[in-house]
């Protein structure tokens, strides 16, 4: 009986380790690339994550967002899928001024042609009617 219980314990621990390995693969290892984003029901536009550091547990990311190429700076945590970045204005009168903060969750979508997606919220500090919290979704097209 004791041998049976030991065997069951070893099998249970092995199952947990295997499940942990499978769960670790649930999030993309990288968010590099040019994403299509739809924010607050706007027409789709792009943002590009140009660099991702090798820092752990969360990597520093940088890039550009939108037609005026506002800079973004933030982090991505491959173990949890958490992504967060700030959008800094490229307008010469407010150069570098942060006016949006994005926070979301990266994941794989579907099967077959696997697409990476991010869904979440962003806060806009534009003033007037443009101030507030809004939703966004983005996807990285399959190469």
C-alpha cells in the first residue's frame, strides 16, 4: 500500500510539472513586430514594437504608435502575458509628454494559423472629451 501511495504521489507531481510546462507555453515569448490595433472603436491603425530586452521576468519594450510615430516605452512579461506601455507625444510642443497608458494581456488566438493578440484598456490624458479610460484590441498578423 505504501508503495502504491508513493507511486501515486510521484505520478501527481509529474502531472503538475507537465501541466506547468504546458501553461508556460500559453503566452507568446515575444511581442516584437507591427501590430494592427483598434482603440476605442477607431479605424484600425498600427503600432510597432521595435525592441524587446532579454530582462526577466519582464522585458523592456520600445517602439512607435500611430501615424505621427509617437514613441512607446513599457514592458512585457512572457510568463504571465502582461503588457503595459506608455505613449509619448511626438508633437514638438509636448515632445516626450505621456498622454496615453496601455495595459493588457497577450495571448495566442485560435488554432492552425496562430495569431498573437493583446486585449486591454488604455487611459487617455488628452483633455476635454478625449480624457478617460477606453478598451483596445490588437493582433499581430501571421507572417
